[in-house]
């Protein structure tokens, strides 16, 4: 055990002496959290809109003004030609086209219902979906208001006058920062730790120092623990730093127990650490290690549920996410930080992560060889 | 007692046979030199003895322990200094030494007597990072780190490479002093002149031993007359001498050409001078000389 202590001591000595890596380890999480949390935002403002109002009545104007009053839409042009409207979608000038047919007001008052046409530019599906949602909201709002202002209509209520109201639980104001920060934190910590571990070990190989260690009585498990412990401690430190920024800058709710958060981080970190280890066993140079680590981490980040919900992925992708440690982390952080889940609620995530960590490290130890054939 | 016993060791890398059924042994307390050009298989052999790689065939024992089966034990009693500087460049002299002492479960103070001669030269720079040291200093530090746990057998892979002649001489003086502590030393080098500094040498070429003896015996085994020759045009001289009747071999040797004759000839110097004159050479010099280890090495590679 004393040998491990010497190895850890040596590792920290080297880490604190590295004038490039140390600041990077501190600056990278802070910078990424600030940047990504503000930039990665699902809210879409100023959707470019064109309105074709062929009715030019009081009702149609009221509808138009509802759209122009919304912060989500910006009315660029009006006109009377549907063809022109379609063309401006084709030229990517507008995101949404609203067409109000002639006799809109007359139909509304006389028959109790009337139609409008919304055409969405779905080149960016997310944007189109959001535009549709916002527009639907405005139309519902218009309906309700119009009915209340025209008593004629209340006498003949339109079909299905069920009003849907909703509230967003766990994130009542649909604050995307709240949603993104815990995920980004997990992504950053995983990235840093996986890279650091892989590169550090390959560096020993590149510099030849691993050979010098190999002719000493240091045992395999001592060497691995000597690498494991320092990076594990660093990961907990970065986590603390990230949570502090999350709380101070973004005011993310910390509903769950902090002990649980750190307990989970402590159990989660061996997953990415072990992965870094495993990669280093198959890389001869830091360059190889870098690209291999990047290959895995990039897939993990894209599929971790941070940018697209896991539930909307095809089934095979959802199944494959069993192997994605970051997916567990993102899910766990959201549940505990935003929902205030307790251990009973998240043990379905906790135990797999524990098994994952043990598994990947066992594999790393097994593939690490001191004596080469 | 034999400290190192190598039995028919073979190691191949693909089609390339780095070591070909190599057999030799090193006596306890001996300073043994493994001499051979680059690619002779020196490093492969040292890495096998250092328990870093496994031979394809054959076996090797150090202090009666097998290098494959007993590697865990051997790692406690071996000191290995790789050809390439392999200490932590970002740690200081002191930190490197303390680290390697601690992983062997000892301390600098415990074995200070072993490294004292070398370490006094490093001590003024002990806070300096290993990466910032000169080649000679790096080598001295590496030797200290390989010695700090008082190894019974020391394996040094080309310690003279990349080091200036003065430092190299100092280094060999240190090795001589280490012998007094009863440490068996196996040192590999491509420099034939360093062979003279060893108790016994093995000449390694293409994975095989060409000769295995004391430097003096190897020199004395040279049975053909040898002359050192020079003239104004050295390049043409070597070509001409090779074509001389009765010449066995000729090659450049420092500022002279070494000419070996097939058989002794009476008044050989005169014969050589006359031959060279007929080839329009000027400012010639011919002198009989004694063969060195390098001559023996070249002769044995020619015989093959």
C-alpha cells in the first residue's frame, strides 16, 4: 500500500508541475459550462414569418397582430400571393407562412369555425416543430379570446371546448439552462478524465518511463491504483467546481441530496477512468490514444440524451446506450438535481454504473501487461 | 558461480532473427561487455534479461532465477538502465531518485554509499528537472536510479551513447568501482574501444556471438599480419590496397587504413610502399601494428 502512496504522490507532483494541463483542467470546465449552457438553447426566438391575409377583416387583423406581438415571431412581409409565399420558403427567407383564406371572419361568425393554413420550413426539424407549437398556442389563444368577445359564438359553442392547460414540472419556466447544466457538467467531467487518464499512461509509454517502472517490484494493481486514485480525486474536484458554478451562475436547483450526487460521481468516475485505461492499453502513442478516446467520447456525448432525448432514438440506439456511461450520468443528475430523487428512485441507475465501472476496470487490468511477449 | 546464464536464447521479430540460439554466461562480480554494432541484438537480449520481453526459445537465469518464471523476484535484485533516457523528465534529480528508491522499499540514505561517487557530481543540480540535464548528467542520474536499491546484477544498455568522451570515461571508472561492491555488470556498447575496459566481452553480430573471451585473448587470436597505412588520398588508398596481391582485407580505421595480409611476407612494409608508389600515392606511411578488438570483430564478420 505504501508503494501506491508513492505513486500517487509522484503523479500529483507531475500534475501540479504541468503548466499547460493544470490550468486547462480548471479553465475547460468553467469555460465550457458558461459557453454551452448559454449557447445550447432550445428556445427559438424571432422565427421569420410571412402572412398572406386574403380576408382583411377585423378577425384576420386581430390574428395577425397576435402573431406580431409574440416574441417568437417576426413578421417579415405580407402579400396576397400564395405562390410568392411558397417561393420565399424555398429561398429560405422565412420559416413559417400563414395563409388566411377569404371569408375567414364570415365563416367564423356564421359557421362557428374557419381554417387557416400554416406552412413550415422543416429544413431544421427542431425549429419547425417549435414554430408549430408556438403558432398552435397563439391560435388557441386567439380562439378563446374571439369566442369571449363575440357572444354570438358562445351560443353555438364549437366542438370540443376542452381547454388544455399545462405546467412544466421540474422545470416550471422551461429554463433550458436548468436542463442543460447538469448534463454538460457530466459530459465535461467525463471528457477530461477519460482523456487525462488515457494520455497520461500512454505518455509514460512514449517517454519510456513505463519500462523503468516495469523493472521495479511495482505490481500491476499498484501501478493501476497509482494512476486511478489521482484522477479520481481530480474528477471529484472538477465536479465540485462545476456544481458550484452551476449554483452560483445558473442557479440550478439542487433538490436532491448532495451526498447522493457525490456518491454517484464517485461511483461513476471509474467508468470513464477505466475507459481511458483500456484505450491506453491499445495505444502506442498519445496521438492514437487521443483519437480513440475522442471516437468514444464523441459518440457518448451525442447519444447521452443531452442534445436529443434518448426516448426519441430508434430502439437499437436506446439499447446501445446501456454501454454509454454519460447517458447514466446525465439521467442521474437530472433526476437528483432537478427532481430531488432519492437513492431508492435512482438505484436503477446507480447499480448499473457500479457494475459498469468494475467491469471496464477489470477489462483494463486484464489487458494491461507488464511483460510483453 | 555464474550470475547470468543464457541458454540458446532465440528471439525473432517477424522474419528478422534478433537473437539466434545465443548461449553464454557471466560470472558473479564480472564486468561483462556485450559488443556489437546497431541491430546486433544487444537491446533484445538486455530486455529479455531485464524481464521485459519473453524469448521465443531458450532460457535465461539470473542468480539461479529464471527470467520468465521468477520475474517478480528478479525485479527486486536487477538494476536496468535502458538505452534511452527513461526517467521522469518533469521531476527533479532528487525527486526521481527518491521515487525509485521508495518503490523498491528503500531510501536514498540506505544505499547512499553505492551512488556517492556519482551523486556528488549531481548534487549541486539536485533541484533541476531531469529533462533539463546534459546527456552525461542524465546518464549519471539513470545509473544512480538503477543502483539505488543495491541490485545484485546491473544491466546497462549502451550507456555511452550520446555522451561526450570525458563523461564516458568517468562513467566507465564508476563501473569499475561498482565491481568492488560485488555487483555483476552486463554492459552493451557499439564502441569497440570500450571492450578493453571489460573483464570479458562477447562480440555480437546478427544475433550470434562471434567471440567470447577476455579482450586480450580476443586480440591475440588475430593470426594475420596487420599494418596501418596512410597516404594523401585515403579514399583511393583503400581501394588500391584491397586490390594488392596478397591482401586479405582493408578498411578505414581512424586516420589510417588497416591492411591485413593473407600470409606474412618478409619486408612487407617495403613491398606495400613499392606497390603504392606504382599507384602514384604520395606521403605514404606504413607500419606494422597490433590488432584491436575492432579488427577482430571485422575479421570475424568477414570469415562468416
